[in-house]
C-alpha cells in the first residue's frame, strides 16, 4: 500500500491543530493509499503533542526545540518521514481544513502526472468564500483559480503541497537558509529550474482564513526600534538574509541589491510609502 506522509508543524494552537487533523482523517485517499502523519510539536506549552496522541495515537509526534518556526519544523518533519521512504509527501498547514475529497483529488491528479509533478492545493476563506491560498504565477499576487484542470504554476503556497517521492529525490528538502517564510516559494521555483512541473489541483481542496496585514516594519506608527526588530524577526517575510538569498537565487544579484535597499529604506522612512 502506498503511503502519503503528511508533514506538519505546530506551536501552541492545540484546537486549531486538532481541527486540521480531524479534517485530514475524514478525508479518504484513493484506494491503495494510506496516510501517516509526521507532526513537529515545536516547543508547545499547551499540551498539543499529548492531545494529538490521545486522539490520534498513530501520529508520529516529533519534539522540536521551540525555535524551528514553519520552515524549520517542516524540514524536520520531512527528514524524519524520509527515513521511511514513503511514496508521497503532503505538506499541510495546521490551520488548513481539507474537504473530504481532497486526498482523492490529489492522489488521482498525481497518478495522471505519473507521480512526477508537484501539486499545490487551493483554499478558500470560510468567511468570504474567496480564494485565500494556492499556486501562483510569477509576477502575480493572486492565486490561480481552479478550473477543473491541472494548471501550471510557478509559486507553490505551503498550505497544502503534494510532492511525490521521485520529485523529493531530485529536489531534496526545504533549504535550511529559510527559517520561516519563503521556503515554499523557493521550492517551487527550484522545481521549475529543474523542469519539474508544478500544478494547481483542479478544484478547491479546503478552507483556510487569509491573514493579510501590513508588516510592523512597514507601519509608520510603530517606533523605529520595533520596526527594525520586526524586519529582522525570524517570522518576518522580508527577513533580510533569507529574503535576499531568495531574490538573488531566482532573480539575480542586481535585483537583490535593489530589494535590500528598498526594504531598509521603507523600514526607516515608512511614511514615504503611506497610502501606496
């Protein structure tokens, strides 16, 4: 029987994590496939790991250090899961609720691609009904709308990503240069550079609320010291080292220099961008 290794990481939102796992276990994969969950409990103090094992004892709970964040936690989950050499891997954010047919859609779509393509799941907001996350094309800020077919994408959003074993063997794990954000975007673009297809699943696979907000380092009402700390926080999307590594790797050194200057200028003088 083929195994889908479900990779997850969590930190101190036990009810959210349990809700995700309940939806996952209610989703049925295609015949001949089974799921095995690898969950990193990254220093949770709310009893997440214990609650998960009480309700889902077959889960492989991996204890983290508390400072792994998203990319580090997912990387650790993947490293442990790879020791069992499963046929498929599925990244799943613990705030994402899969629909009952999600695993079947992904499994059949992967078979259609001879298990040699990355598949990115699309999610909609439970409050607005609009797409919140999914695959994107380079240069577009909006997720690709599923249309019943497998559409090409360049950027994969890490909420729900299917990676077959053969793709993992070529691409490897998430790059350790990324602490939290951008590791998923980098993975999709690395795949593109190697000619590995990235596809958006044909239908919306679940619900996940979007959380758009202007980062603290961009906001003029935040004191400069706090803006600086926010920019360099491991949780920040534009944390300079990983962000500029990403830009240099995929768009060149000149683009990285321009972006580096721009984010620091915006951090120092956010009012210049007010209203834009």
